[in-house]
């Protein structure tokens, strides 16, 4: 029996009674920070194309968010309307997020890597009225892309361009207006953020989070890491991901701390920035940690204040944890989470040496996990099964998709991952029921890539699997059966996906030509056999 988050038997009242839900909205966090320390620096915004960082106090951030909120109201944006924001780690993203919260609009962050194919689907599905983009970023013209899509977006009323010119620029459109009266505060149980997962079996799914679930994540991370208002948080993970948005940006404001935004990841510069600003905490995938170690080894100054690193998205090699401890005096805390779950399990700093390399942590405060077999029966420690999760950080449901399974009658959500639990209650992800590939912490939509490649005139059959990589965790390999009389190679596959407007980070990085794909008697492709072959291509040095 499938139930919605509201219908399941785990009472939301229990989250409130236990203090996991604070019944505050995201914009209340900012208001409280302003009341406590209005002149404290809230944001240090570092941009690769600028020589100086921009600094905003909490009072300045709040004023800018008020201006933007007032302007959005004048554009006809109200409670429940979706604002899609495709920005790098820039201060304008933070302003837009809190402006949406102030008027009850729904923030829909999307990754800068997405292109027309993915964006057209998302914006139409959300009936997005306002789309905020950079003029250019890393050499790509986002403004031209957005305007080129407009004919396919009937609900879109306004494109707003950061660093743009004329009346549609972020400065003129959102910040030139004096703050005006704002509507009454939204409910903490209303949809606050809509974030799309990478599609694995079709179209991407829109995950709904409320202020209560988002702030529950901030509260749990604060407790597990022992954070407070003195902490300085580096935002190098993309703000279009829950890691950057929930586990750093919102966390920083919850704490009343300072966030340091780095828009283009460069390890040497990132290490310099951490040293200059006294960064104490960050959250990122394994490649970031490896890059920091290499930068320090190459002569960059060790960030003396950095003490906590939340690392998720892929298993952390034990040698990297040991190296971080030895060379950086840094505790690397393993985490398991997903867009629907936020921070489900986490290793506490005191047990890093013992648990981070071999587990993905234990449940956060307010969260529960259960390992069951395929009949739903609980399994003992050490046995691998389906990973179920429930608790205060869970999503509310999938946007416009009541047909998709969410919670059972007891409030459990099937994560789609396989895991086992050790005797101490720490879990380890042992496999994935879902057919996904994780490259640098980014879920790659395997099914969508395969569906596209099946349309290639030279492809008779194709299967995409991951193979291990020392830095990114996994890379993609496409096993292709070519049509008779045709030829295909990596370059033609990548050119095809480029023309289909597929994000570059999703492209396979290896193509293997085969006469046939291994299949079961019923015709299903045996991907485990392809993964065994692909594993021989691994770079795990």
C-alpha cells in the first residue's frame, strides 16, 4: 500500500515534539540571523572572472532579498509559482533563493551543466514563469540559450540575466526596486524547493522539499558536526545540488555563519581561499577531497582552520581518508543521502578513522533506516538488502507525479539502493537497484542516454555501464552493437549526444564495439557481465 508523505503513519507531530521540525520557514532563518548579527559577513563571493571577492553582510543580503522579492511580486510571481534558477555559486543565487522564500514562491535550482534538452522538459513541467541565468559562464552563452528556447516555453514570462544588459538584467529587473510590502509568511509545510533528480528510467523527477525538511537537515548536521555561528563554510559544490544548497548555503544561514562561494573549482585557488577566509567546514564529493590533497602536496598552504569535510556521492577510499588526516589534519565524514532524503546517514567526526572508509555512516538525528529482503522482511547485520529510510528530512513527494511510489503505510521510502548494516548500526551501500552511474558525485541518467543512442543510425543495440575511476568514482562506457555495414566510435557517439543537447558530463567516455550484448533467456541485458568487462578499464591508481 503506497501512501503520500502526509498520509503515512509516522506522525509529523512527532517530528515537532522531538524538536526535529522547528516550524520555521527558510526566510525566517535569514531574519533571525539579521536580528542577531546584522553587520556580520554572510557571504564572501569569489568569482574566477573577478579580481576581488564581493562581501555581503546579513543586513545587506536581507535587503537585496527584499528588493528581489518585491520585484518578483510585481512580475506576477506569487505563492506556489516556480522560479527556475540556473546559476553557478554566485551571490545572486542566494539572493534569489531567499527572495522566493519571502513570497512563498518555489525555488527550482538547476545545474549549470544542463542544456536545452533537459531544461525544456523541466521548465515546461514546472510551468516556470521566471528563468534566471548568467549571461555567460565558463565560455557558454546561457542568455542566448535561454532566449533560443523561449518559443518552446509557453508559460515563461521573463528571462532574467545576471551580468546582463538592459531592463532584463538581474540588477535592473530584481534589485533596482525599493523593498515593498510582502505577503504573509508561507507555511513551513509548503513546497519550498523543487529539485530534479537525474532521470534513470525515463524523465527526471521533481523532488519536493519543505522548509521543515530542509531546516531539519541543517539542525542534524549542526549537531553531528558540532557547528556554530563561528564556522566559515566553503561552497564549492554546485548550489544546483542539495549538497551545495541544503548542506552548505542553508546551513550557513541557519548557523548565522559565513559562506564562501567559489564558482569555478580550482583546487589550488580553493585551498588559498580556505586559508584566507578561515574555512572550517565544507561538503563535497570525493574528487574535491583528492584535489585538495594534491594541491597541498604541490605546495599550496594547508588550510589550518578546516576541520570537517562531509563527503558523499561515492565510497571514500581508505587511503584518501588516511591521507587527509595525515596531510591536512582533516576529519572526512562519510555520508549517504539523496535528493529525496537529504542527509540520511553520516559518520560523526569522532569515528572517522574507524568508520568512514568502511561505512556510509549511521542515521542522523530524526532519521531511521531499515535493511529488508525483497519480501520486505528485516535482515540481520551483515546481510545485504533493500535500504529503506524515513524521518524528518524526507521529501514531501514527487511534483505532479502521484502515480510514483513514495512512502508505505509505515512511512518507509525505498531508496532503490542495496545496503547492509554493521553491528554498530552503520550502513554500507553495496549496490544499486536503480540502473545509475555516479560520475564525480553526479547521477548519470543511463536510461536516457541509451534511449538516445538507440536512435543513432549506426546503433543496433547499446548498454551503458560504469567503470571505476580513481578521481571521479566512475566513468561511463557504452557497449555498442553496430548496425551491419556501419561504423561508430567514441567521437561519433559524443558528437551525437552533443547535437541532442545532452549535458557533456553525462556522455560516455569510452565506447566498446561488440558483436552482441550478453542477455538472459528472456532477452534482458546482463549488465553485471558488462560491468565485469568494464572494470578492466579502471583507473584506480
